[in-house]
């Protein structure tokens, strides 16, 4: 393996997973043994109703555009550009975009083979 890898997040295909949400995953392209880097873009006012947690993987999120909110367990925090939020693996989390949309970079550490994400349906409801 090379001592470095360069990739462009915007050149990675964003498969349709949820209407109004683009998600680009660079872990494979980076060829990293320890890091995952992803880019997410939410349409204005989009709230994803499901959340997720991990068994082992800690994550950090860097807000790069727009604003919004993040639900972390039972707590909701406001998000603005250049906020960085670190989340322990067991904490269920979900995002909601503000009126100008929301874009962030997610960085994760080592994960077990095949991943360790656990989805939580209907996590963010009013």
C-alpha cells in the first residue's frame, strides 16, 4: 500500500438512499486501514427520521455548509459551519437540516469487518 492516497469526495457517486440526501463514502477509495471519511448533503429542512449508532466505531462530524440540528440520544443540539461534534459509538444520532440545507464531513475510526452500524427506525419524531 502507498504511504498516501488522494481522492475527491465530489467525484464519488452518491447512491440514492433517501430523497433529499446525498452521501459519498471514501473509505474504500482511500484504502485506509483505520479511517473512514464521508460527505453528506441534506436538502433544506430535511429531517431523516431514522438514527444510527455503532458497536465500536467512534465518529466526528464537521459541519461545512448550512445549519441544522443533531439529535444525540435524548438531547438536541444546534449546528453551524465549522462546528465539530464527536460522538461515542453507543450514542444514537440523527440530523435535521436548516432552511439553507446542511453539509458535513463524517470521520470514523476502525470498524469491524462489514461495519458495525445499527439503524434505529423512527428515532426522530415529534
